[in-house]
C-alpha cells in the first residue's frame, strides 16, 4: 500500500475505522454461524416471529451491532482515501452511511415485534390473533423494504469505494474484491436473477466481510 499524501493527523480515525471494519466483518461471520445454530431463516414470516421471537430478535440485534460498526468504518475509509479522489469518496461514504441508517430502521421494525409476541400468544380469539398477524406482516414488509434499500445503497457504495482503491492506494486485488462484493450485493438486491437472489446477496455479503477485515487490518496499522 502506498502511503504518499496520507494525512497523518487522522491516525485516530484510521485506528477507529480499522478496528470497526474488522469487528463488523467478524460480526457478519458470527451472524451466518448464528443462522445455523439457531436453525432459523433470515426470511421472516409473521407466525415465525410471533410464536417464537427470540431467534429472530437475537439475529437482528446482532446485525444492528455489526451495522453500527460500519459507520466509523466508512468514515475511516473516507479519511484514508479522500486524497485519491475526494468527490467520489464523499459520494461513496454518504451512500454507505445512508445504507447503515436504512439497515437500522429495518432491524428495529422486527425487534419491536418482540413486545407484540406476548399479546399475540395471550389473545383468546382468532380475530385478535389475526389482527396481530396483520400488524406483524406490515412491520416485516416495511423491514424488508428498508433492508433492500440498504443493500442497494451498500452495493453501490462498495463499488464506488472499490473503484477508488483501484487507483493504487490499496492493492488492486483488494479493490477488485470490494467491487465484486458490491456488484453481487447490488444484483442480488435488484433481484435481476430472481430465484438466486438470496444466494447472490449472501455471497456478496460474505465477500464484504472478508474485505472489511483485510482493509480494517491495513487501516488499523496505518494508525
């Protein structure tokens, strides 16, 4: 990695951003492991979360923690790469941060359903249970909408940031990895290939976890 023109006054941001990216990548891997351990699916149904909210709420709480870490990570990338192409990095970082906010809105819609679960299970009529199911379905639909928006923005932001990395600051291999990860996430979120959509997103996010750890280590060393 070339260190020419790096603003050394931002060493604290490099360390914080690097550590956050490493932790975010690790949390994403833990999320996939938790899916297997809890034997649940990231695709929710109203019955699934109202009957037993613990697996889904635990997964989404873990996701919130990892996605919050992306905020200082994205800012760390900006200060590390702004001298390469400031305008492009500003746009990529802005999309990155909006994606994180969209993720958080999506997760809170599902986490909030935990309080509805007790009322659903205590309901003594099918009509009341049906009403709770409709409310849960609405919340899950809203969650899916914001999640899809977040994936779209994250994919575009990753492509933009990866293209700046290709200018020589990071190795070209890392830059291409970021671009490929973003492209797969974007295509999966758009549903261009329809049925394999989930697989594309999961593969793109897995590559995202890999590059976050690699780049995070380099940023942390710069600090």
